[in-house]
C-alpha cells in the first residue's frame, strides 16, 4: 500500500515536470516566433567571427573565400545535398561534421560539448572566421550555436536565443528546445554548486586565519 502511494506520487511529479517543460517550450517558441520573418539571409554574423548560414553558402567555395572563412561546422554532415566535407574544402578550411537530422527525436545533445569545443577553439584562433551551417541555417546549426553560447559564455537559453536573434531568425525544433532546456538546467546547477563550493572555501580560509 505504501509502495503504491510512493509510485503514484512519483508519477504525479513526473507529469507535473513534463507539463512545466512543455509550457517552457511553448514560451520559447513564442519568443522565437516573435522575430519570425518570411525572408532569411543565406548567412549572418551572430557572434564576433561566428557566422550562421545555410547549405548554399557552405557549398560555395568562392563565397567562403570572399568571407574569409577558415573553419566550418556542418550540422547536416552526410546530407545528400551537402557537398561539404574535409576533401571538398581541402586543407584551407578546418572542418567538423555533425551527422544530425532535423527531427524532434534526434539526440543532438550528444554533440553539444564536442561541437562547442570546436567553435571555441576556432574563435580563439588568430584571424579565424567560422561558419556553422545546416540546410537552412535555423534549426540544427542554430541549436549548436546556442549550446556554445550557454556552455562557454554562461548564458541562459533565453539569453542565448535573444543574442542570436539580434542578427538572425532561428527556430530549433521542439525536441532540440527540450534538449537545450535540459542543458540549461544542468549548467545552472553546476554554476550553483561551484558558487557554493567557492563560498565554503572562503569560509574555511577565514576560519583558518
């Protein structure tokens, strides 16, 4: 009987948690749609030396040369319309491919850290200019850029979206938004724990002195 009560309570909590998540996803989609436009540039600079764009830009080596692109992160690696790979760009461009599909049940989160590390390394290379792209440049590639801003620049998901929206309309699919929300929670918890540890260490030092 007691076990049934615990099970029921847990189930209710999970339902509440799912409801909260879906509510937040809805709020984020409203925020995203507030900047929706019928026209999107092929490519936009959304962070210093970080360009978010589409397949047409990525497949145009002359355009990439004019832009001074030195690094490419392809979030649609393996797509049949995507010419880009290490051989296509030769040694002139550092290439990193993420074989993602733009469907809600695709686990993009397993690429958050590796893709963010590639972006971070590229942007810390003198004279580097990075293109992050997928097919249209609003969902898969945008998701990886948002994750980078959250991981390396301590932004919340909302802050990251607003920062990118200053220069480009983006629209990660609902599944990617849920994964970014989970990352947001993990990073928030990690920063909170780090803050508590710092305070604890400071108190220990004061005690010793």
